[in-house]
C-alpha cells in the first residue's frame, strides 16, 4: 500500500514538473469544463421544459423512445467532441514539451484543429457506445447497471491511449482504438489502473474542503458556512483542473514509453515500466 502511494506520488511529481513548465496547459481543461457545461445546459433546458428528460417507459411509443434516445445520442456526441478536442490539444502540447519543444496554447489549438475529422470520428464512436450502454442500463435497472458498469470499465481501459494515438498517428476512430488496445496488450499489467490512482490521491487532497464545511456547521455561523462553501468550490475546481492536466500529461508519457520503450523527458523508465508491465 505504501509502495503504491509512493509510486503514485512519483508519477504525479513527474507530471507536475512538466505542468510547471507550461502552466497555460490548465487553460485546456478549464475551457473543456466550461464548454461541457454549456453543452449540458443547451440539452438539459429544452428536455426539462418539454418533460422529455425521463427515460421512456416500457409501453412508450416508438416516437417517444426515438426522440429521447436521439437527444441522448446528440448530447453524448457534442460532449465527447468537446472533451476529445481539448484532450487532443493538451496532449499535443505535452508531447511537444517532452520532445524538447516550447509549445504554446495556440499550438495546442492548431494541433487539435488539424485533427478535426479524427476527433469527430472518435466522438461519433464514443457516443454510439455510450448510447448502447445507456439503453442497457435503462432497459434493465439493476442488472443493466451492473452490465453497463462492467462494459463501461472495459471500454475505458481499451480506449486509454486513443487520444495519444490520434495525436501522434492521426488514425481514425477504429484505428486509434486498435492502436490503443495493441499498446496495452503489448505491455499489459493488471495494475495499470490500480497503480496509477490519481483519483484516490486527489480525493484525499479534496478532504480539507469538506473539513472546513463541517467545522463551519459545528460553529453555527452562517458567514463561516458561506465562506467555507465558497472555499470548497474554488479548491475542488482547482484540484479538478490540475488533476485533469496531470492525467493528460501522464497519458502522453505512457504512450511515448509504450511506443518507443524510452521514457520521455521528465519521467524515469523504471517508473513508467511499473505503470505498464509486460506479461
């Protein structure tokens, strides 16, 4: 357990050193979050007003079912497009930095714009998979949720290095997915997700925010409570931005190591070899 924590901190520290050289990389997850929020509002408001936000009942007409899942598919498509676009931008910049370059925000946007067909194709494939999982979950509540959850985890693992492949090799959605699964299969380890537990580490870092709220509740001060909630929101948003950026940097480093068997600048070979161990 302590070795895993130490190892994770090592990966975070290496990714953080790359981020310190390009703090503007935080702009990409920030813009991604803003755009995703706008996408959510653009779909949620009309669906809520029309009352079409509930999953269709089993006896619903085919027209109701088609409209509902049509909205869900378009939402997934727009959301995945935004996420993939900004992930492409930040991973492009991270790769340029680890290759010894001096990337700018403009470079990230240009690299992402140059791959719009690939990004759109991946968003379409991801939206289709997401819709299928949603239908499975809606059609059979408990069993469906379990099945959809397991398939969702498998999909997440299989697509772990899709964006780096898309950035470096400009492959289409199926080619990028194949490239991702091949790279993982070549150096696959059961501990890929377990060893790299950024989520757990940032979850621990987020605990102080909730601690301040609990203290404010015990104090019974409305002012202290408002200030604590404001601090918690800002702190958790900042952590979310940093976590997203660090994970993208790590993702780029893992791809470069898996493809070249050489650690990129700022990372140690032993560290990345432990992240992806050959069978």
